[in-house]
C-alpha cells in the first residue's frame, strides 16, 4: 500500500469530536488550491471537451453547495470512476469520494427512477444479481446474448452499446468448482501437504480469505482457480466465504443504497475472518480498491477499518510474504503459451501503487517477455464503456493502449482487471491473461 493511500485512509477515519460522526468529505474541498493536476490526468477530460473534469466535480461543486442551494451537475454521470485523480492530487483531496457522494445525490434526487438511463444503470451496477441466472444455463445464455437481435434490443431498449460482446458465462462457476473440490477443508489439507513438501512447518498459521468477486466466479473462474492453486503451493489455507459484489459498479453508477448493503455484508463477513487471523486477498484490483479505500471513505460499520487494513491484492501479498522472485527464478513456462505479454496496469492498480509489479515480477520468468504498454487508461472503466452514449468516448480513451499493445510484438495481453481485459480484447482481438494464470503455469501446472 502506498504512503498516500495510508494517509488518505487515516483522513477518512476522522470523526467530529462532538458528535462522534464521520467527518463529511466536503471539507476536503478546502485543501484544493486549484492546481488542476487532476484535470490533466483525467482520461475523460482528455477526449471530451464538454466534460468539466474532476476538480469541478469534486471541490468546486461542494464549495457551491455550501454557499447556496445548488443542484449536482449532471456531468457527474460522465465521470468514469477511474480514480486517477486521487493519485494525481498533491493535496490528498478525496476526489473520488466526493464524486461517489455527488453521483449518489444526483441519482437519488434528480434522476427519474422510471428513465431508461436509471433502469440500465441499475442493471449494470447489479450484475451479481442477474449473473446467477445466466450461470445456471450458460450455453443457452451465451447463445442468446451473442445474437445480433439481442444486442440490438438491448441497445434500443436500455442503451447498452451494441458493439460490445457480452462476456461468456463459464460452464462451471468458481464456487461450484470450489465446493466440488472439497471447499475449505480440502484447501487446508493441500496447504499442509505443500508446507511438508517444502520442508516448512506443517502447522504454520498461513491462511487467507479470498474475495473473488462476481466476474471471477461467473465468467473467468480460471483466474480464481489459479489464485487458489498458487496460494496453496506456498502453503496457504484458502477459505472462500459467501460474499456480495464489492460495490465498485454501484459506486460508479450512483447506486449508493445498493453499495451500502453489499458493503455491510462483506465487511461483517470478512471482519469476522480477520479476527480469526485471516488476511483478505483479491484477484481484481477494483475489488481491492473498494475494500481498501472506498469502504472506509464512505462507511463506518464496525470492522470497516480492520478489513481495509488487512486487504491485499494477490500478487502484492505474495511479494510481501514469500520469496516469489526466487521461486520464479527456477521456473519456466512454454513460450508458445505466453511469450510476449502486452501488460496494461489498471487505473485502480495504479491508485494502490501496484502498477509495475507484474512486469517486474515476470520479467525474470523464462518463457515470458512482459511489456508495459504505458500509463494510459483502458477507457472501459467497469460499466462506463458499456453505455451507448459513452462507447465512443471509451474507445477514444483506449486508442493509445490499443496502439501500444499492437506495437509490443505479441498477440497476448495481460492485466489484473476483468473489464480492462474486455476492452483490451475488444480493441485488439488479443487473448488476455491474468498474472495469476502465468504464476499458476510456472509454479503449479
């Protein structure tokens, strides 16, 4: 975790000395001295001249609201929630927290609950509620969702971009695989055996709670399986508790009531495990971002700070606690399977200080040649690029990344973010892999 990230978390936990209530994020506007660094880093402002930028969406808008009864500007819905403004701000103004709060107010007070936009956004924000239905009949769902008539209907009725290919549902969800494999008990046994084989303490207390997220469960279980196998290889007992969506797509669409319910469930679940000595591991950088930053900025449930302080991204945790470099130095992968990997660092990884780790780590692995394709945003930003009216903006933002991927000399991409992976594949046709899949191939398979 970066020093700036830690400082921001401390600020988010400040409370009014008289009431004990969390301090409103709006006072952070007083720390903004209008340097406009955030605006220069905003990928939406770079391609959309009508978007006023994060400085207006955050500090300036809150200043207006404090002086008079001023409505939230509708341009807040054009913010992609990439959160690059947070890491860019030299004054640690909680910009994304202000944006989340503003979106919530706009949706609650100014958006018609019967409008096409609201219904569409509610559906996109709550993917985890609909995905189980598609996962029950994956072949049928994949066939129907792939039909051109379906895409046309969704575009006309809901405003979902018809150019997008719906992500395929897996034949078996990760959680079904997990239970079929033997669940927590099987993982504990495998971890003990791995410690014995490595000559370590078979009774060592190495255990993690996996926050897999909806997409790894329903669409890319191979990523979640790789995470489990890699961690067990290092002797970690993995538990997979019941969980809800991290809330990131809900924050991005202003559905704060939905996000609050999901966050409360997740905090209660994972706080109890942290109390038992588990650390929380995420394979998606947007999920780790939600648990580490957005939860403590917006909520004060019991256990919120404890979960945030004990949440890690999967590669980050192994690099802190294990000799991962040493393990990879004696390993290799078939060059035909991976070769040159065009790596894109998700914006939410950058905001956690994790943007260079995958390339640095895998550069020494025989059979791979990871190439960082630059610091540009992919442009999809979760549900943002799925909206008909935002599709062109999304693709303009992604152009630089697409060009750099094609210049890398390979035909395989790599990223930790599932929606960035969608955009990378959509813009280049490359097969996209997660760093955990590469580690799995090198250390386990």
